[in-house]
């Protein structure tokens, strides 16, 4: 079956760096998305990795290793507003169509 | 603001009732996706439409149905509502039906009493 795992909760200090890991066991894998979701709000797109390696976008970077079924989201210079859930989602081709399978999300709490 | 709109923002109804949730995709997007997010649970994919046609089905109950109209807006119909249907329902849209980024609307919070 399709499975995506990420830690349930993490805490970090303002100004620090945090890495949120995601592992997946899927078939028909196309790529890996990361979304940010504040409580009660819509998920917002952060990054999409198709090829192995690191994609940097400002304070946020995302890494993918297809052979290991592994991705991480790196958040630098943490700010209080970064307190949110971070959703890892695998893009899969299955049954003749593409779909996104979301992990349960990692709740990040940033403390002063 | 993602450009995806959803109405209503909140909906409170009773068990056994039927409701309709509405979604307008971003300008130019042909694909619409519906997701359910229950308390402390991940996003569960329900159904996808592309240019008016159903393309993919996820964990959608038989009591639920959806459609996409010629102007590309979509409606999700939930009937014979149960307490467990209380959740946030998100609509997302993308340009095509492949591996394009999905942009999410603000959601409709459904409370079934």
C-alpha cells in the first residue's frame, strides 16, 4: 500500500534551524510536495521536488532522495509565525491518474 | 490568497440533512479536487474533476457526490449527514490533471449536530 510517515510534533527555538523528515513507501512515485498549514486555515504550497537533491527557496529548503524514499524540509532562522503544521505529500501515478497522498502532518511549535 | 474560493465558510446542520459546498477554482485552472480534514487527521482525498469530467475517486462515501460545471466551478454534495462528517472540507485546483501544484481554498467548516 501507500504509506507516508512524518513526526507528529516538533519544537524549536526562534532563530534556530529545524529539519522535518518525511519517509514514503509508494508505487508510481512522481515527486514530493511540502505544504504549510496554520490551524484552521488552508494548506499553502511550499515546495515540490521531482529530482534528487536540495531545492532552496529563501528560509525554506527541501531535499529528496528517491532511492531512499526520503525527504526533508529545512527551515532556517525560525520565526514565531512558522508555528504551523507541515504536510508532506507524495504525488503518485496510480490507477491511470495522478493523485496526492498526504502525510498526517508535523506540528511545529516555535518558542521564543 | 490562493485564488480559490469556497462558500460557505461555516455550516452548521443536523444529522440526516443534506448540504452543498461550493468551490470556484483559480482562473485558468481546469482541475478541481475535494479533500476532507477531520480533527487531528490528515487530508483525505475525496474526488477530482478535470474540465467537467470525473477523473479520480478517493475515499469518498456513497452519501457524497460532486460535479464540475461548464464554468468550472464545483459543488460537493453531502447527504444523510452523520456526526462523523463534521470536518473541514477543502477544495483545491490546478492547471491540468497531472503533477501540477494544487492550490487550496480557505475551506468550509462543517459541523453536524
